C-alpha cells in the first residue's frame, strides 16, 4: 500500500465562550496522501492551515471526521487513538516542524539535535557527529553547537529546530511555516533535505511562507477558504 494518510470529512471548531461565538477554521476537509507525495496547504492568513496540521498531528481534537494514518504496524485513526499510541507514532513515524523551538533550558544545541537518534539506539558519539553535521548544513556556527539555544536569535533557533526535526526520516512529515525565520542559505539547505526525504518516500504536508522555494517538490495543492464567526446561544 502506498497510501500513508487518509483524511475524511475533517472539521474543527473553537468555542470562544467569553464571546459567545464559535470559530470554524475548516470543515469537511478530505484528501489522501501517498508515500513520497508533497501536499501544499494554501490560503489567506487565519484560514486554518496551521490548525489543520495540528489537528492531523493530534495537538487538537477534531470536531468531526477521521485521520487514518497507515503506520508500519497498521492503520490508526489519529482522531480517536489513545494518547500513548499518538506519542509512540510521533517518536517513530510522524514528524512536525514549526517555526518555533521550545528548547529545554541548559541543554546544548548539539544535544537537542542528537536526541532523536539516541532514542532509537544510536551510540552517543555517532548521534552527536550526525547532529553536528546537520547543524553545519543548516548554517549554525560551530561555536554555537555547545551553547544553549534559549540564548539564540529566532533565526538560529529555527535552524536548530530544523536540524532536530529532519535528522531522522519519518513516514509522515508536517511542515508549518518552516522557512519563516530563515536566511537564504538555510532555506536552500531545507529544500535540499526535503527533496532527499521525498525521494526516499517520506510523505509531506506543508504550509510555506515562501512556497516558491518548494515549487518543484509540490505534487498537489489544497486551497482552504475562510469561514465566518457563527453566533451561539449563551
């Protein structure tokens, strides 16, 4: 089977009780995603692109619909799966890249990047060497590798974030504005890495600040349309 993800009738609603309103970012979203396919989400600001990614990742629970992920161990509906199963899938098969790094205090950049490799059993020295290679690839200066990312600029933090998220190929990769804080060199490095992952069968869904950077990787586009606030009884 080449299908990695099946999204059927997905909808999300935010209940804003203090306003007596509901916000409907998207409704009845359906699509499939195959192995090695790159899907671009497009639409104006506030239309729910990032919310859709977070709902697929199960940071948000959907209002309706199914998100069937074909894992290495079988099909799993991410909308209804147990938290422990979602956690295991995030560790081994589903990656998420955002423009924000939530770095732990007093942990070196190279240690943060090496962690996914150590979790799957790579020797510590080997994991560190690979982490340093990717930090260099994304343009993080060598004298920052042992420093704490909490002290870095936003752009440098994002480079660490990318190195960590992309060091270990996943079955499904969700990308939320990964180029927003990057300079041209780091953006080019990211595109090279995404092209390599795509060639190895990683399925990807992305929202991009500079969609032209990945134009040659895009197989399909989904256009999300804005929805209005709906009043509810209070």
